[in-house]
C-alpha cells in the first residue's frame, strides 16, 4: 500500500503512515516524498488514528517535516485525549473550520481553532481564530489569529493585503498604498514582532 500523503484541504496535507511497514521504512518514504518541491511550505495533519507511536518517533516525524518547511497543523487521533505535541513552537489546534466562500464587507467569522477561507476576505470583513488563519485568495479585511494569546499562530494568504493583521496581542496594518503581492505570504511572530515572508 505504501505511505499516503494526500491533500485534505488546500493547502493542508494529510499524512498517514503505512502500519504494515516498519517505522524506519515509513520515515524514509516520508522524507523521499517531502523532498519534492511540491510539498515544501505546506501545512500538515498527521493521522495517528490507527497507529501507535512513541513520543520520540513523533519527534522524528516532526523533525523531517520541519526540515522540509512543512508545519504541523494538528494530529488526527482515535484517542479521546488531546495530544499536546508541537513542531517547533507551533502547537496543535482543536480543529479546522472551512469557509468555502468569499467574505463580504460586514461579515464576521469567529472560531476556536484554525480557519481556512477558500475565497477572498474583503475590506471590513473579520476573521478571528484561536489558531491559524489561511486564506486561499486575497486578504483585504481584518484578521486576528491566536486570539486566545497563542503567539505561535500564523496567517497565510495568496495575496496578503489586510486592513489590520493581529496575532495574539501583536498587530500591524498595510500601508495606505500597497502593491499587490505576486506570491503567497505568511505572517508570524518572532522576537516580539510580526514578520511577513513569502511562502
């Protein structure tokens, strides 16, 4: 059967190990597949629902994902208790809410978890999340990631041009005249300030 890597929502990947293979075989296959430029800069969900891994094995998976610039969005587990594992400083969020439309002026989305908008966020539309915010379109409204104080949260958009951007207690805004970016960007906190880099 082999290890599976498939897109569950753009741009998140679901990574499911092959339980018929040894952990080391899975690890080698994961590294081989992630070395493709197609997967680099992605966000990942690791499916642990039908495989039992030790903490040091999970750490090895996280190290490989980090090596290829893939961030863990969370873990899917059959166990009822939540897993508080992290990749670097990025902690697992509760769940992912998908908004499959453009948010118009005056619309407001609030969610305890990660939010994925498949569309644009227009001026004077609001997205507030305790986790990460991903916009598969142009972000021109107001967004607040890590609203419960999570400074590891990130904001990603195909075109990042927000009226106001907040992560935890930090905020910034676009200049009055801003050129439309030619590439996707992400915003994150480092050294007590918000940085914006292309993905």
